[in-house]
C-alpha cells in the first residue's frame, strides 16, 4: 500500500532514511563476510604450514630417526636424514613394543 506524503520534501526525507538503513545493513553484512574470509585465510595458511612428525626406519643405513613431513608430501619422496638416500624409508608403526 502506498503511503501518501504532504509534499515532495517529506517523500525524499523518508526515502533517504530508508536508503540509510539499507546502507548500514549492507556495510555490516560486508564487514561480517570480510571477517569470515580473513579467518578462513588464516586457517588455510596455518594448515598449509602444518607439518607432521613421524618415526621412520632407513633400510640403507639401518637407523631410526624422527622427521617432519609437510602436507601433500609422501614419505617415499623424502630422503634419509643420515645417509641422504631416497626411497629407502619405512614408517615405524609400533614404537613401544615389549620383548619378553
């Protein structure tokens, strides 16, 4: 339903007020989305730099060593810490094994 105004000045004033509230709403929404985007970027950056520590056994030099593996890299692609030979590392799965 249309609302009648006495004169054009009242009409323009009401329209300006409506536009002002809409602008506030859109600014708040944009700030919220920007904040979420910044948090997501920080989380992705932290995940990208995250490394995993594993114990590996080298079949060439018969040594067990601890290595840090970045995400996206396979264990087979890395080289031994001691002898620097590639494709000779095996993951140590059982660390505390009792021998009787």
